């Protein structure tokens, strides 16, 4: 009922490992059935029935050629589908069958240069329809993507430099409509400066570009998972961002510190914008049981923020290791022409205590999230909250090399009413209240 969830997954793999490299195959299956929070009217009970089968092949060959240290290959196939079940009847039905291949050559050092070059290709068949009527939500589309990339690094004294680039060609061919073609180009330059044995400084400047996806371009239908009528925009251009990242690392026996600052300039940032319109599930104007409209839109935007962490050993002796971690993160997103980027997380900070002793490990984590008043147009602000979680794990030797870990977790122990600022459904459903979880993991 409501947002309850059931999941069954399984995987199996087989690998050959030798002096010259390895080759392996794996199969993964996931079946998930979970509820979408009710809209408060009591008229709809919506669940998502999802199935995914994934098949992968990976290999690595050492010293295949005189100029190559290794060649890595990966081939994969994914068959994904999910049905949005409304009051027991199938509604929106999404399918995506995709093939992916990647080859990466790690070349012998060229003077001071160390690095790799590669090629990646992907092809997928995407479709979204109303299962009962056959009406299209997103037209069936053939999507192909081809990319070449390279990464090189070299040392100069205490500084390690890294250069990277990627050029991609993406084509989207929807049934009965003109196709779309994009050529995203990305590049990066970074430097890691080892100041001494305790201090590291890193600086990265990147240009990243991405093509709009088929749903952002062509959606035209009601989506139960977001409880919104989603409209795409065929006029979308490539999204390009220029990013500046500065990081600092400090490590001693009594303190470890990590600080990261970032400032991103996003040109033609793609996002889903609430228009203020309301329609019925067929997209027609209405006066009751109406759904909000979200439209794929683009604006220039600026993102800035930080992540910080301090780790301090409080006790280390034959009784075990006790560590205190202080942490915080913040992201602010604003449009260049004014206004707030919607669905951004608030300022968060807190502390965590970790205790480890032989086969026993445990933690206690308290997070404070501030109010989020910068919600965006036609969005609701969210109140701050405290989140207290705890957990304990104990490891047993089950049989020969196999290990059995039993665990218990307590979540939201303060039973706070938490509205996730990044969620489309925050007005319908808070995060889970006080809860407990017990289980075991067997590895062999």
C-alpha cells in the first residue's frame, strides 16, 4: 500500500583470469514493485512494476602490442521496462532496449605522457505508451551515440597534470518525425599538487556538453511517477557547462580534512519547469482533478557550492577505534536572468560517530538540513529537519572463505516530517518516518 516496496534481484558471473589478462560474463536481473505516494484524493493507487535484465562481457588483455600496455573491452545489453499501474490497471508503459560497446587502449608511456584512448558506441530503442489505449507518451525512437575519448597525464615536480577530451555524435530518430542530431564536445584540464606528505591541492577546469535526451525532447503525456503532465521541447539545444573545482586534502595521525569548492556556468541548462498550467490526464484544460504541467526548458544558470569533511580519531586502542566526522555540503543554483533553479538541495551539516572493533562496526549519524526557500517558480519551499540514523554490523565466518554479515539499522529515529526539496512528490509524500531494518549479507 501507499509507497511500500518489494524487490527481488539476482546476478551470476563467470570469469577466466590468467597472466595475460581476464575475460568474464555476467547476468543481472532486477524486479521491483513500489508505490507512488497518493495524491490525497483517495481516488488513485499507483504502483510501478519494473523489470530489468542486463548482460555484460568484460575483458582485459595485457601487452597485446608493442605500443600498448593493455586493451580493455566491454559489451553490454540491457532490457528495461516498467509499467505504471493505476488502481490495478496498466497505465503508462516504458521500454528501453540498449546495446553498448567500449574499447580502451592504455598505451605505453610516450616520454612523460601516460594515458589511454578509446571508442564507445551505444544504440537503444526507446518507447513510452499508454498500455490500454496505445496512445504515445514518447514516440518510439532509435537512438545512436558514438564517441571517441582520450586521457593523458604527466608529472612535473610535485604536480601531476591530466588532460582529457571527448567528442560524441548523438542521433535520435523518432517514428514519423524529423530526426535530431547533436555533437557534444567535452574537455578537461586538472592539476594535483602534492605540497608535502600531509597536504594536497587540486584544481580542475572542465567543459562538459550533453545532448538533450528523448524524453526532454518529445514527452507529451501524464507521468504518474512525477504526478505531472510532461511536455518536451523540440527546440532544445546542447547543454554546455564550464566548471571550476578547487580541492584541498590534509592528513595527519590526528586529523583528516577534505574541502571542495565548485563554481559552474551552465549555458542552455536543461530542466523541467512548472508552467503554472493545470490539465487533465489527456492534456485538456480542466477545473477539477487537474495535473500540473512541466515543460522541458533551457536557461543559462550558475551553480556554486562546497563539500567539507573533517575526520578525527577520538580513541584508538585495544578497545577499538572511535572516530568523529563533521560534514557539510551546499549547492546554490540561480538563473542568469533571475530566479532560482528548481529542486535544489538545502544546506546540510552534521556529525557521525563510527566505532570499529575487530568484527564489529557501528555508526550514529545526525544530519541537519536547513529550510529551502529558493524553491523556484510554482514550487513549494521546504522546512528544515534533523535526521538521526544508526546502524551496527557484525561479521561471521560462515564456511571456508565465505563471510556472513548480520546488520541492524534504525532510520529517522526522531520521526521527523521530512520533505525532500529535490523531489517532485514532496507535497504528496514525506520521506519515511521512524523505521528499522535487520538482515544479513553472505559473500563468497
